[in-house]
């Protein structure tokens, strides 16, 4: 149940609050979105709330990366062992990696530009949208939350920051893959050995091929939760301001032409 049902009289809606999360469009920097797609294909699309495309590109990145030994090749390259890097790369997988990788960057950049235009039009139209929804399994509503808390929870485990701001779909996806990466990288086992002072054992037990996924995963989780907390707070302010003006502003109050109302 929603506190407002869209009547399809608007050409564009700025936001939608559902039991799975708050989806909204807002101005984004196309270069930043493209950069996240370069860091890890799929992340740029997840930032745009284009989940299906983001999930496909993310899973594709993991599968093809592992099969082509790309992360291992990067590790050897960082160590200056270029010959070893070229030897372990599997070109049967690597050659299909390149075009999709470029597509992810290009498509996320192009989509961001388009969605910025849609946002400007939706902002001018200023049509109402729901701010509260309740279902059998979940309740979601617009409210203000602390962006710093979103960062802190994301630092503990990627995905918790998204749960904090009720981005259920993204949180579920990130947490599952976080578990997969921890399991195959033996990351937690290595951390336990480091606390015990067993540095050599920790180095041996860790799987660097899977461990190399973590910087992108942690970085995205922190950035996504922070940015969406800030934007959700702005959306809350706008919705509340519109409600107060519609229901509590005196009918005799008039705004002169050209006068700006905060």
C-alpha cells in the first residue's frame, strides 16, 4: 500500500518508493559513472539503478576475469614480471573481455547523459510521487539518514550501508558476492593468521586472484551508500516542502512573477 498512487498523468516521475527501495533520478557526473564501470563493469549501471544490466555485467566480469586469469596477470604485471603475465593470460577468454568492458563504460556514460536530461524535465514538471509504502514483508518511507553512518557500515561489510538506506536489491546482491569473494580468497582466514602473527602462513593461504576484487567492491559500496543517502535526504526535503506548501500555505499568499520562493 502506498500513500500516493501514480495516475500516469505525468510524462516523467522523479522518484518511486517501493518495499525494495527508493528509486530516483538525479543529476550525476557522467565521467564518474563511466569511471566506476571502468573500475568494475556493472557498478556504473548499479549507481543508475539499472539493476538488470548491472547484474549481467557484474557477473560477466567475475566469470570472464577468472577464466582469463586477468587478475593474476595484473598481479604479475605489478611485480614487473611481464613475461609471466603474458604466459598465464588465456586469450580465448581475454578477447571477449575487451569489447564488453568498453561497452560497459560507453553505455553507462551515455545513459547518465540521457538520465540527466530526463531529470531536468521531471524537475520542471514537479509531479507528485509516493513517499511511504507498506507491504507484507517490508516498510519503506522517505526520511533523513546520516551519510557518515552509511560509510561506516559499508566499511564493516559491503552491502550494510545499502541496507541502512533501504536499497534492498543492491544490498542483497553485494552481500552475496562479498561472501563469495571472502570464501574463495580465504581473506578472513588470512586476517585471522595476521592477528596471530603468522604473516608467512597468511600470505600462503590467501588467493590473490579473488582478493583483488575487494578494492572495487568496498569502494563501490562506500560511494553508492554515501551518494544515495545524500540524494535521499534531498528528496525527503523536497517532498516535505511540497507537502507543507500544498496543505499549509495560506490561499491568500501569492508569489509575484519573477520572485523566487525557497
